C-alpha cells in the first residue's frame, strides 16, 4: 500500500505537463476529491468545498453592516474597538461540521480554505 501512495508522486516528477494533467485526471478518477459538506465530487479548481456549498455558507457580513452580535458578547467585559465574525455558528450546521473536521478529523486544510473564502467576500 505504501508503494501505491509514493509511486504517483515520483512518477509525476518525471512527466511533461500534458502527461501530468492526464495522470492527475486518472488519479482523480480512482480517488475522487469530495466536498466536505455535501460529499459530491469536486470540480477542477475547487478545493475542499464545492461552489454551491461555498455560496451557501452562513456569512454574517457584520464588517459591512456594522451590526456585530459578537461585539455585544464583549460589551463591558473588555475594551475592544471592533469585533466581527465571518460565519454564523448554528448547532448542527455547516460551520459546526467544518470545525469538527478541523479539530477531530485531522483536516487542517479547512482553516486556509476559510481564509480564501473570506477573501472572496
């Protein structure tokens, strides 16, 4: 099994760009990358989340509206100039699922994925 995991990486180093593209397509056919939320196969250029799930994230947009629910939690406890949350947490929702993936299922890629998603908004 270890040979199967190492072989494609060593082979990919020696391939031309066109052959590398074919090899990656073949590898994806055998081991498709799936969306962390809906479990559908990811398209070319998608990473961890499909486009549909990315647009369905419960974004708060509190930095645009100025209405921050999180700031109310800190009011009177510590002095803060500005507090904003990117996503809204709901028990059993997508955000809880992603946090669970990040913390308990060894998916550290979820953190940078959120950073990229927040940059698009």
